[in-house]
C-alpha cells in the first residue's frame, strides 16, 4: 500500500498565510498540515508516499525532507499548477497508481488517526470515504444505497436542502486498488482529460465511473470521527478548536467565536434563535425584513472579524 498526496494548489483563499507558503504548510495548533499527515502515514508502514507539488514546490520539498520521515517519499512536479486543477495533478502521478494499492489524500485536510484506519481495516479494496452531511460542509455530496453503492454525485447547483438527510459528503480521501487504477480509473481519467481539459476535478471521473453497470468503488461511512477541510481563515480557526490538544483549550477556542456553533459537528447552536413550534407570522415577517442583517452580521467568528 502506498499514499498519494496532492499538494500543488495555491490556496488563494487563505490570503497572506499562503503568500510565501503552499497551502499544506499552514499550521494548526503549531503543526503544519503536511507534517501532521506525513507523521500519520508514517505509522502505517506504507511502501512509499508520492507527493505532487506545484506552488512553492521547492520550498515544500525542502521542508518535507527536513522532517526525516522514514517512509520513502517521491515527488512529482506539476509545473502548470496555476492553470490546472487537481485532475491534472493526479494524472501526473498515474504511473504510480498502476504500481500499488493507493490511499489518495488532498493536502488541505486534517483528521484523526482513526480516519485512515477506517479505510485500511476495511476488506473492500476500493473505497470513497464519506461522512453524513452537516450544515458546515461544503463541496461534493453523494447519495448512497444501503449496500454503500454510490447512487449519485450531487453538485452544488443540484444541491437540494429538502434532501440533506439523504446526503453524504466526500472527505476527499480514497482507497484505490491497483487493478481499479489500471483498468478503470486511469482509462477514464485519460478520456476525461482529452475531452474536457486539465482544469477539472478528479472526482468528476469517479462520477462517470459510478454510472457503470457494476462500478468497482463503494462508499465507506465515517461514524463521528473528526476531520476538517481547510480552505479559508474561518476553516483554519475552526480546525484549531476542533483539534485542540486538551478539552479546556478546545472549549475556550470555541467560546471565542461568539456563536456560529452550527459549524461544529454534533454541537447544538443555541445562539441561532428560532422558534420551531408554530412561529407567529410576525416573527416570520421580521426575519424576512431583516434577512440581509442576519446573513451579514450574524456573529460567527467574531474574534477573527475584529482582527
């Protein structure tokens, strides 16, 4: 088993934090995302770790080499990182996919160790890691069958709030068998690139594969394990509280956000005031009249907004 880590992106939404660093070098509670991930992978005694670099690639390579990870690390360069998307980064590593079973990661993720174990301990050889949809999640969703088959990918434009109870969010961690990569994923990947170009997402290829009569990939459901994808400064703030080293610090960091607790899994947000039992028409009218104020001034992340 090997790992492939996609780390070529620029992370523009993190603004000054990625001016001189690649996205995976931002720190959560004092540890960079890439170091945390590589240390977690090192414990699994993999055959190698393939890292696809692009933006600030040389700096990232030097940083990783200075971590002295015992698992062999191979680097693949994406020189077109500023004009392509992650489908192209993965295509550059496709020869490695042919050589071994693979755990595939995006480098802007933070997660508990048990998240990796969920994939490694499952006897099924090709899996997409998913979690039950919650309001804080953003990005690609799925509908699943009772047998963990992927019935549909839900894009943002087709997202329907009336169906959220049936949605699962992709965690952007996958397990591909060597045969799945060789005989299924890579042929479709090549065809997709030829038809639609390099500025797409590798998940689009999986979307095509799932409509086959007998798709070879299933979903693997998480059950309460913590993970987070960091795209902007708010995500970083939330991740630091979720993964705080002790409970006292975690509570303090969460309380400093002054509301917006709906962003946290399994936390009820009592600061978002609603009346679920027959709200009077006056209350509905007032909320409609103040919709813009509620959207723009609701004090989620007030500590950051004051900075």
